[in-house]
C-alpha cells in the first residue's frame, strides 16, 4: 500500500437547492439596502464535501492511504462512517458534540448564479486535532497537505508538519483571505510546495508581494491550475505547461481542484516527479468534472491509466 498522506482540511456537507427562476427578476437594484427576498426551491440534495474529505476520496480511490485531520459535529456520524467504509483513515478525526459539522447552503438559479451561506461549525476548532500526533500514530507519512480548514488549524498543522520533517503542500484555497501577507509569506517559506488556482495565485502574489517565479524560488514546486487551460508547474530553473486532460462533457466543477490534489498527492507519495504528479492530477480533475458533486465519480485505475496514456503518452503506474 502507498505510504500515508496526512490531509488537513475541512469535512463538510453541501446542501444544494435549485430555484426554478432567476435571482435578477426578484432583486430590485434600488432596494438592495433593504433586501428581504424568499426563493421557493423545490429541488434539494445533500452532498458529501469538504476539502480534506474530497482529497481523501480521490487519493484512496487510486489506492492511496489518506489520513484525515479534521473535526466533525454531532451530526457527522454518517459521514464519518462513510469515509471509514471507503478505507480512509479517520482515526484522527475529532467529533465535537457541542457543534454541527461544517456545511454550505447553496441556492442556484436557472442561470447558474449562486447564493451561498457557509457555517464553519466544528471546523473552527480543527486545531484540536494534532498533526504531530497523527505522524507518531503510524508509519512515517510520505506527504502532508494544509488545505482550507479552521484558521488556527492551518497555522498549527503547517508548523507541526515542518517540525516533524513531513514534506507538505500549502493549498490555501478559499481560506486564503483569512491570512495577511506576513502569514502567507511564512506559509510559503516553510512549505515544500504550493498549489493554487489562477485566481488564488493572483491573490497570493498581491498579498505576499512576491511574483509567481519568486514564490517558486522558495519551494520545490508551485502548481497553478488554470481550468480548461491545464496547469503550470514552476520548479527551480524551469516552468512546465501541463495540457488539460480531455473530458467528455463538463457537468459540475465542484471538487475538481480537490480531485486534482488527490492525484498529485498519490503520485508524490509513490515517488513521481512534480510534472507527472500534475498530469495525474489533471486526469483526476477531468474525471470528476464529468459527474455531479465532489464524491460521486467512480475511480477505476485502469480507466485512469488509459486516460493518462491518451493525454500524456504514458500510464502513471
């Protein structure tokens, strides 16, 4: 089995509702200062989500060994059982009975506009989970990742990975606005690698005052995903453009970045270089986008290998 990968990030529910109309027809521009609207949403579904859980789903689906560092609330028992049934190590997940599990409430209209409310719940206390304890609890980890989580947890787990000598990826994602330039410079300076999408890369550049090449000088690799334009891998002395893997149809981008990271971490844990890791990540993102929700796609290693050959000329294993 692959060596362990420690995944710090959120475990969350996504409650998705569909308004069978258009928000713009019900919001008066001259009344936004006293907004009071209600939307009938006859369609509702609840998806399993959260960055740590999504990454672990993809990594383990490839045959990896994910260890989730996260917290859930009193309503998270079914989610915990599901992750365990998938072979994901949830021994380090803490259940906080006085809180709810983190969850997003998303209302989408027929133009794909979204109104989103996010309740962090137990995620705010994810620093109750120790990355150092997780590292001591089993075989040495091949890699770690600090993905969006509670602010204190991201700071703590980054520090603990560094002190334990665990190579780790800084993946700030939607948690990036929580940190000022000084904090972000500290993250980058202690991380092994940084993974962001192109928008997050722009924000990271703005807040740190470092250009993308300057950020890349401080880590082994900077990976910037660019949606349909593929991804870019900065390493010392070279920049590699990784073309996107082909998709049959774009259904839902939710969780594509996490699928990509699951592929990257699996590859790195098994000795691949950064470019080959990005290629596997691209294939995993392509598979995910063809399905609704972040954890509803089936991961078949033979199919993954075939698509890697199709996109990049060789299989990843």
